């Protein structure tokens, strides 16, 4: 029996719309990362970009469980000694909610050059419910949230 490896001719990229309102950030990020990688397809090949495009709406209404809204901070460093900065997730969610979701999805992807490329091209995040990708006819995708 031969092992199947998809070729560029076999790959088809679909479009999905995900509504982030009321969905926990981690569950949303892991579901979106699987869609971007293409792990939901039977033709998944790790070294090829077979994933789908994902449009996330209502990024400002994403849910953070527990005390994450008060305690979680994002770290950044300029490269100089003592120049680290910590940004609370509460401030970032108010000013730039797209970045919160992009950081969470990036954390769920494998750390290689293909994942950076996938994230930049295939993830579209919008704070409201409007998006300019209607021409691609995206299919709605519901993230499973346990009660």
C-alpha cells in the first residue's frame, strides 16, 4: 500500500466565517488553527499549504474565562536591556481585538516558516460583524463550545 501525498493540483482552498462572540479564546484559536493548517481534510499533508481561509467576525466580543481579563499580560522586548514591556490583555482587547486573536491562533500553529505564511495570508480578523469577503462565498463554521 502506498502512502498518499497530495500535490498542488489536489489542493482546494475554501473560505469559512467564524463568529467569535461568546466563544472562549482558546477554543476559537485551536479550531481556527486546524482550519488554517487543513487538518480537517482527508488530503492533509504537513509540508504543503492545504488549509482554508478563515474570516473571524466580532473579535471584540471574544470570551476570556476565569481571571484572564485582569491577570493575562503579553510580553514584548525591544532587544535592549531593561526594555521589556507588558501589555494587559484588557487594554489590547479594547484597542486592537484583532491582535489578541492573531496571537492566540499563532500560538496554536507549529513554529515553522510555513505557519507564519499561513497566518499572514489565510487569517482575516475583524472587530465587527462586517467583512469585505462576500465575493468568496464563505461558509459559516460553528466552533463547538461545551456548556
